[in-house]
C-alpha cells in the first residue's frame, strides 16, 4: 500500500472517529498533516481528489467540509481507486431505491406552497433545456427532487436525498446529445410527477419516479457506458416484460 493510500485510509478512520457528517468541517490543514504524516502538498492533492469525487468541499479561507457522510461498509471508504462508473452506478441504484419511496410519501403530505415551488422548478428546468445548459438542467433536477423530499416533512429523508444526489453528474452533458423525443420524455416525467403529487396519488408518484430513474440508467449505459447494477437491470427487464404483456393483452 502506497503512502497516499495509507493516508486516505487513516483520514477515513479519523472522519469516522470524529463522527463527521455532511456539512461538518474537517480538522485544520496543519493538524491533518501531522495526523496523517504527509506533506502539505500531498494532503492538498488528496483533498482535491476527494472534492472531485464530490465527497468534500474546499472553501478557501474557511477550510474543508464534508459534502456527504461516509460509510464503513468498505475497508477504505475514501478509496480513490473506485472507478467513476462504479460510483455513478451505485448512486443511480440508490436513487432508484430511495426516490420513488420519497415521492410516494410526499404525495400524502406535501403542502400547496411546495407544490407551487415544484411548478416553478419545472419551469426553470424547461428554461435550462431551452438555453442548452446541461449543468443548469442537472442542478434544477436535483432541486426538484429535494423539494419533493422536503414535502415529506421528514428531515432524515431530506438529508438522505441530498446525500444520494450529492455526486456531480458531469455526464449530464450528454443530455443535449439525446434525440428530441428522449429529452421530452425526461422532462415530461417531471410534469407527470407534479400532477401525481397534486392529485395525492401516491402509487402514481412512485411509479413515475421509478420509471424516471430506470430511463436515466438505460440512457447512461447506452450513451456513457455507465453499467447498470444487477438490481436496476432486473427491474428494467421486468418493466419491459410487463409492457410487452400489456401490449399483447390489448391486442
């Protein structure tokens, strides 16, 4: 194990020992240099790599802050050798598991004010698409789902959604390489979800959200070589099989 890998493993342990959560500040640079037994340049290289992964946020003049909590499920939760594709596949799977449940819960509890904010957010998404600004489209989509989480009235769900959506999806640049009907289908899912929430139809809200993330997983695998996890792949196949059965029944 290289010295940098050892420092990363030690930093992960320090974060867990201190119980740092999203928004918490890491120890000062001078203290981390001593704790990790590395040079200042090596520490800065490590922190910038973690920032690129969306794990921390470096604020000049203020310090380095956690963007998300880290899991102890891996031997080294800060392992930089994880491929970006693996990180994104796991993120999409987590979103597919969590967000439909959040939308279902929000349908029962969301208030009129949040529904109006969601309506405005859908307008902002449309404007971002018109401007062909992929980063704005991505940010507005994240805001859309964060507002739904807030609509549940459950702070833990809000933080969970923020963590699931915390990794920057730079590959969202591919949005404007999609066929027009594909872009319209993605945008239409936001409008359908807004209607489902207004109708207080929790089952419809859950189904639309699940379909949204399955669509995204399928597009990203096809266009960006982001592999689907086994769970997402099985869910997509089941959806396609059900669609074929419905078509056969209708004929």
